């Protein structure tokens, strides 16, 4: 059994081929900036998928696709996805099945990542855990009794849109004060930029030509060097992230919270404050049950997730 996995994002996408144990035979990450639109990006992804398949030497049995929601998993189509403008209504499964002649399966990228961690990562053997991806946005996945919990409309797990500050900053979803508007990579960069524009003193001023170039990664780096402004921006974002995790812990009583996505590359600068907030702000018995760990699949969590979706769906469909 060989699986082609595709993790589609608004900045970059990753394509790879794996065997049934989730072991990657070949993979590649390519820029797919959403300004180029779906046509150009899909054609890049399809051609890289052909290269990756050739490099793996495998013949593909099924395809798994992960991308931001909301989407219609069964129909294989996207709704209006905020980081993929113009993709609304596209049937991704049909596009890939037509190209490769094998079944394709679509799932929300965060649910896919959670399933990937359940099958091949930090969630192996854990019945009840939740997954947060903290990158451009904040997404979530829930595994209960070893299976993804999807909700009645299949959009459960939107931890990024938990209300943290009821009248806080505007969020991509149209509401205000969501976790995503306070602690995603994009939001950390925005909060820093707004502070700098308002005249805050920071080493960040010397590191970038334009405040538009400030990123969450630079804020973390400046904070690590002791820059007072960056520390304040970073620790406030980590406080909000911890509150978001504590809320989810109180609702779901998971054994494990797995944190993945680009912002988690900050390592202990992220995990230490989040663990601290959860230990103090989640209810005591629930806080005692939970461990907070990084995603085992690192940068490839989304890709491994897309592959896990295809393996599980392909086998569930009665294939050997
Ligand atoms: Zn929101």
C-alpha cells in the first residue's frame, strides 16, 4: 500500500508518498502563496506530486488531502476557507482522482494532523487527546476513543475561535477576541507591529526594514534575547494560548494536549508558559490528568495527517 499525501496551505504546501506504516518514501514542500490563486497553485501541486511519486518508486493506491476548513469532507469540496481565497466550491478529490486514477480523500487539516498523531505520532495508544495547530491561524482536532470527533456538521474542534477576550481584536472568522486573533503567528506579528507603529522601543526596529516584515519567529527571538517589548508581546500571547488550552482541557478532560504548527518551533518559550497557565487555570483534577507535548511529526504533521486520512479511509472502504 502506497499513499500520496497533500497538505495544502495558504503559504506553502507539502506533498509526499508514504507506505502503510506512515513511513515517508519521498516528500517535498513548495511555496503556494494564496495570491497566486487556486489554478496556478493546484497545477504546481499536481506536478510536484508526480515528481514525488516518481522519486518514491511506488505505485499509488490512494490519496489523502488536508486543508483548512470549513469543507465538505464527503463531497470532497471546500467552502469559503479564509486562507485559500478563490478555492470555494472546488472539488479537490475529483481533481486528484482524475490525475492519478485512484480514490482521494479530503479532511480538515487539523483533524487530519490529529489523526496522524494518533496513528503515527505522540498520540499513539492514547484514547483521548486534543491537537492544536498554532501557525498562520489556530486550528484544532479532537480524538475520542481513538477516533476523530467531528460534530454534527463535521466542524468540531475550532479551538482557535474560542472567545478569550469577548470584545478583543477582530478575527478572521468575523467575530472578535478569538484565540486566533491573540495567539496565532499572524496575530503575534500584528500585535508587535501595532506596538512598534505606536512608538514602542525594541530591537525588532533594527532587525526589519519595514514593520510589515515582523514575524512571530522574530518576536520570539527578540524575547529570548531579553527585549522588553518583545517579551511583553510574546508572554501575553502565550498567556492567551494557555487560557485557550485550559478551556479545552476543562471541556474535554483529555489525557494529552499535542501542540503543533510553526509557532511551536519556539520550543520551551511556548511550552513552559502554556503548561504553567494550564496548571493554574484549568480545574485541578483535569489539569492533573493532562500532559502537554509537541507534535511528534514536526514540520510534517500536516502531511502525515493527510496520509493517515487516506490510509484510514481506504481501509474503512473495504480495501486490504
Ligand atoms: Zn474567530
